[in-house]
């Protein structure tokens, strides 16, 4: 028969191991998402060249992060349009963007409208 003192020791060890295991599982499952700065771009280049790749097969690029260079066609609240076909929604609002300015932007592709020939990027940051 197991003594009372020995059974308390076994129970205490079991509870400590369970607590450590639960904490490790919690930290693994609820780890923070990578920021757009940390994610490696799947494509780096000119926006007009990238449009040809998207038109060929959009499904390859959906939810991918890209870094594109182009001219600002127009500026809207919390975003801008790049090269007349790419809407870039900014992660943080900026007021110093000017129409005609050439910039490099990094963002995640969230949609492509074939009818309007418009690509949409989210979480954009200006490089």
C-alpha cells in the first residue's frame, strides 16, 4: 500500500507537470501573429509587371505578401491607388502622400476584381 505522504508527492508532481504542459500548449496555440514587417514578400518588383502575373493566375497570389513599386494615382482616406489598378489600404493613416509620387509598398493581397481590373492589398506599409 502507498503511504499518504508518498501519494501526496505523486499528486503534487502530477499537478506541476500538468500545469507546465497546459502553459506550453496555451503559449503555442495563442502565439502572436507575425506583423507585415516580419513576413517575407513572395514577390518584389514593379506593380505593372506583377499585374500580368495576377491576371494569369490569381489563385496563386491570394493571401500572399508582396512588395511593389509604382506611382500613386490617387489618395483616399486610409489608402491610395497605385498605377490606376491597385488599391492599397494602409495599416496606419498617413497624410504626406502625393499624387504622382513613386513609392514602394508592402501588403497582403485580399482580392482581385477582374471586371474592374483592380487588385486589393490590405495591411500595407510604405517602405
